[in-house]
């Protein structure tokens, strides 16, 4: 009723299935609880965050089957300049499958095992997968190593005995702004890989994010149809301090405007 009558036909509301926001039955609740309490990094997040990630990768696109394109724009997204280009037309004219804006490296502990999973699923694309991760070593000289060992024991039910471990940070688009084709996400090929991710359970046990998963899946599906649309844009996370589950304060505020993501490349 808040839309002018002549334009109400442009708006539709979709009721969501409440089951999409529950912990899946195959997830070991005891293992999940132990994993959450482990909290190896400040942005380990909680159960509801994992349910959100699971919704965006597993359930969202079934609601968009009747659309050629869908845009996601979260309520913590801040658009810093007018956009005078029809982005849906841009997608159509250039035959793109996915566009986003900010490129980011995600946490290797939160995405533990993700590179190995995709290497296993896409045996013929290992060289491309390697390009999508920044690899590094974690050893006992860092405070995170002891927490990683604790997480490893929760996941594998055995102690990690080595002095270091190879880790991989996924290179990803922030998908709180993105445009994509629902038809691809509803295809058998993509749904099969998402079901494999679901079976692994690491969205819940390790906080695998929907953003790196989307970036990886779209790149491996057809990297020539994935693109970046640059405009001045930031997230609330880059403008505010936040407290973690234990009440500790953290800040990712850029030190100067040159390193701020609201400055575009134009």
C-alpha cells in the first residue's frame, strides 16, 4: 500500500519457507556447538550467520525461477554515487552470468578445506582453482595455530600433530551487492555441486561463506561471463566498529581514503 497505485504491479512479495532457516537434519548439532565455542577468529560468527549463508547458497534461487536476473543489495550496503547505467541491460548485452563490485580475501580458517573440496570436485580445473586462493602457512608462532588445532580435532575427531599447516584464503566478490542469472543456479550442474557442499557441512562447522562459494562456482562455471561493476560503494563493516560474540570490540575502518573501498577505479 506504500507504493503509488499506478506502479504497484511492479512489486511482488514472496513468502519464504521457514524450513530454509533451520539447521539441516544431517548437521551434527554437538559438533556444531563445539565449533561455535571454539571461535578461532573474531569473525567466526554464530549459528544464525551460518543459517544465513546456507540460505543464500542453498535456497534463495528457487524463489527466483521466473526471473531472467536477480539483484541482491543488503541493508548494510552503502552506494556512494549515482548509478546512471541500467545494470540489467549491461548483463544482457554482454551475456554475463554474474557481476559484483568489491573484491576481498576471506579468512582461511573460516574457509578451511574449501580449496581441497573444489580440487576434489573439479579435477580438471585445479590450475584455475589455484588462482582463486591465496595460500599461506599457519604455524605455532601465531596465536591462531592453537585454535586451528582445536577446530581440527572437532572436525576430524583426532589431534593435529604437525607444527604447521597449509591454508588457503579464497579471493571473492562481496556478494551483498551482485546481479546474477537464477537459471544457472537452478541448473542440475550447479545444484549438484551445492548439494555436495551441503553434504560436507562446512558452512556450519567452519563458516564457509556464501560469497566465496558463489565466486568460485560462477568462475568455474564460465569465468568469461563473470565481471566487476565498479562504483563507489562500501559496507557498514568498513564504517563501524563491531563487537564479537564475547563482547570484544573490533574495527576494520580504513586508515585513509585511498585504501577505502568507497573509492572507485574511475
